[in-house]
C-alpha cells in the first residue's frame, strides 16, 4: 500500500477523482467538480460541516427530492457524510467524517438501504446507487487510494448455471406447421423452432445482459450475478471459461453493454468511457477518454458500434447523420439533431493495429 501522507496533493486528487469519474452515470446523483450544483454543495457543506477551505471533488446527493441535505462530499482529505433517518442504527445518523487513509483499510458490508463500516454507514436511498453499486464504488476508491489503480483483479467463479447459446448442427428443414396456432399467417414453425442441438453448457452464475460476441475461438458475454456485472470469456467449441472480469457499476443495460471485439481486444462502453480487455486473458487495457469533453463522452454512451472486417459499421438512431466507412480507418458519427454541434463516437479500426477516437478536436491514438 502506498503511503497516502507522502503523496503530492495532485496525486491524491487524481486517485480520488479517477474512480468517481468512471462510475458516474446519468442514472445516479454523483456530481464532479464544476458540475456540482451550487445549492446542493452549500446544503451538504452545511450538513457535513466540511471545512470551508477544503475543496469538494465530488458530491453524492442521497435525497429523494434533490436538496442534498443528506449524502456524501468527497473532499481532498476525507469523506464527509450526512445520513438521514433511513439508516438503521441511530448512532450512524447525522454527520460522519472518514479520512482517506482510514478508508483505505476499512471493511464494508451491505445493509438494506446503506453500506455499513466500523463506526458508521453511508445511506443509498435517493442516491441512484444500489447497495451493490455503492459497494463497488467504495471498493474502487479503496484500491485507487492504496495503489493508484481502481481496476480490480480477476474474480473467481460464481455459483449458478448459464446455458450457452444453442449451435445449429443440422440443416434447416421446412415444416408443414404454422405459427402462431389458430392464426392463418402461413408462418413456418420450423423458423421459430429450428433443429438445434445443445453443444455445451457452462457454470457461470448469472444472466446474459446482451448478445454474445464471437471472435476466433472465443465467446464473450456480459453477465449479471449477485455480486455485480461481469465480462466472461469462454472457449467457443467447449464452453470452458478462459477468464472472468468484474465490470465497474455503470448502470449497464442491454442497449449499453454491447461487446465489441477488435484488434485482439474486447471493448464495452459505459458511463461515457470505453473499457478494454485483452481477448485471450481478460487483462484490462487502459483507454483514457478523460481529455474528451463531457458532451463527447455522453455521445459515447449512445453509440451502438459493431466491427466487421474489412470495414467498421455503427448505428445510433438518435444521433447518426453520417457514417464514414472506409477499410482501415476510424468510423466517425455526426449528431443529426444539432448541426452546430458536431460530435464523433469512437470508431474501431478493423485492420490497423491501433484504435482511434475521433472527437471535435481531432484524432487521438489511444491504443497502439
């Protein structure tokens, strides 16, 4: 563990901000830096009694109506917490201060509407975070404080059964039946129930969140389990698990958890960021989009990108006006709803050994 007191102020600031920026989404009430509403900041400063000289890096509003009288202020030196009556223990209601050097070694456990730790709690009601998501945020913050990296180590196997997609092993044979029954549609029932044979099944402990992505000898799936959301790499022919990786809690939905495979990397988009993992090992590969403006990052969340050799393709009904599809080049999308504001979502190069992000300031090589 790094010595927190010996770090430069700039390094401390970065270690606090990085996991918060990665876990912030439109679905929660977490605000960063200049995006913190002044009224919320004033209310929570008063409730938590944060010192006037201390800078607020982020604010988590835990109120239903948005007053921010209860919640968490992430300061430069500590967490400043104010809990409401929803916290189970009366001793944990009101104001709590947790210095970061103490936070780094704390143990946490889930309550009903709170996360508990020795001597205190953090309520989640009204924050937009579930207790699982809040636990993931605190865990990422702890890792960042201790080591400077908020990326988790590979997770172990989880109990449960996931049945792998059925693979066609026989030719299609037309049927005389019609479907739906009793409706003269002429629909061929064999299309609905083709002659498929189950090839394998895999113990995976969760439900699939999006269509699997297949590349070379791998099947990549996004799985929701009791402990959170995971990205799992399976062997195509046998279903054997190669690796499993915990994903950050970023309000994953089927529409926003599409897996993209390109250049021997697995990409998934969430919270305004692309997250990349090695196809064969699941090891994380850092992609830094922090330099992009917030508007551009928001566009990344909307993008539904697919990659196909020799060209890249993408579709975003809400924003797509023009797609530049050229083999070996990045794919650029331009927002159709406002011609004055031109954005670009990430395009994955199909043939080149690098990945590029195009934004309104130019092209950036982010993986090479």
